[in-house]
C-alpha cells in the first residue's frame, strides 16, 4: 500500500502530520461513501447546468457552499483524520464537529432541495415535494424535536457507553457517522437553510435557539475534562481531557459563527422588508395624489392627503353635486400634510 494512504486505524494515538494531511481511507465503506459523495456532487452539477440551459442561472455562492460542505464531510470520514477517530479522542471530536456542525449547515445553505425541484421534471417535482411535506419529515424537522435529537446525541454518545462500544465495533462506528450528519442536517436546516421547509421560525427565535444551545456544548466539553477515567480503554485520560477542551472550544467557535449567519440573514430580511414597505408607501402616495387630483385638489410636491380624508371629500362632492343637480362647485381644498 502506498505510504500516503492511511487505511483503518492509525498505528498510534500520536497524530502524524503526514497521515493527517495526505491520508486517504481506502476501506470498502469509505470507498462507497466517496462514491456517494461524488454522485451527489455530480447530480448537483447536472441540476445547475439544466437550469442554465433554461435561462435560469443558479447563484454561484450556493454551489460554492454546497461543495465546501461535501468536502468537509469527506475530510471527516475519508481523509487521514478518520484514521485517528478511534485511537485519539481529540481527532474524533474534530470529526464530530465537522459532521454535525460544519457540513450540514453548509449543505443546507446550498439549497439542494430547491435545486432538485427546479431542475426536475413535473413528475419528480411532485415526488420531491411529497417527501418534503410528508408527516415523517414534518415530525423530524420540527425544531423542538430536532433540538433534542441534536444535543441528546452529543450527550448520549460521549457520556454513556456508546463511544466505547463504537470503538470496539467498526460497523456501528461507521453508522454513527451517518447518524451524526442526519441529525445535524435536521437541526441546521430550519435554522440556516434556505430550502422550503414545513417549519420556519422567525430569525429571532432561531438566534435564541442557537444561543440557548451553546451552554450545553460547553457543559459537555467541561464534563469530558472532568472524567476520572478515559472514554474508552484504547484512549488515555490526558487525551480524553484534551478532547473535552477541544470540543467546547470548537463548538463555541462554530456555533457562534452560525449565529452570526442567522443574524446576518435577519438583517437582510429586515432590509428587504424595509424596501418593500417603502415601495408600498410610494405606490399608496402616488395613488392618493392621483385621487386628490381627480377631486380637484392640487398638492405641492411631496405632500399627500390621508385616504380617509379623500374618501370624505369625495362623498361631500357627490352629495353637493346631487343637491345642485350636478352643477355644484367643489368644496374648499383641505390643508395638506
């Protein structure tokens, strides 16, 4: 096997920069995962090209964040980092953060569901929307359910016997990677994702949800640093404590970054709403000025009359015209303001 390939478990817990940076997982499941990731990227590219042929260009930044998210997933399970996820708890923590806190929100920002819906034919569009709006997806993506699944997974995995069991059972360990990503996507999709969703909380609620979750991440990291024994027999106590510090620091930085994204989205939404409100007011003012002109009222530039006052004046003119046989004069022009 070439020296730059790292298959399975690393030879010792001490991290080798050579394996970490140039290693590639070559196990059967790792190769299957690589193939799936390449197929997903290819399908995403096909969707982008199909929309381009229809004259509907897909924003480049959506493609960029989606690709970065897929790369983050590969780094977590297919690179040299994955060679240490059993023997070095700190490396496993980094893998955990990539699978739950980095890859899912990036992929959600890439709007894969929207792209698939717009690029598919009518029959496939109906199928996709049925899945998105199904009862099962609705329950799993309900923010409260996703919140407990997300943080519950962290505590159950590290604070019970799940982690040492996964170390001793490689197939189960590989299954936890898929679970981490799935739970992460369910959690982050309604928070930062841009695809249509059954549940879409206001930005302020999303920001509060993220902020409320941060102490739980810190508590978990601190709990790991206080363990009297290693997480698993293959690990050392020092590495377990180091993993706790690594977890809460990375979790704070990552969650804080996504909190900033949510706040940015909120400000953008407020900006768009302000622009829409300004346009609505401009349209209403133009209609009021035209209405006033029809009633024989000439307004100075920039001034208008409230609609209820115009309605009252119009009613007065109609009553006056009926009393005078349609030859009456218009009432006195009101004050402007």
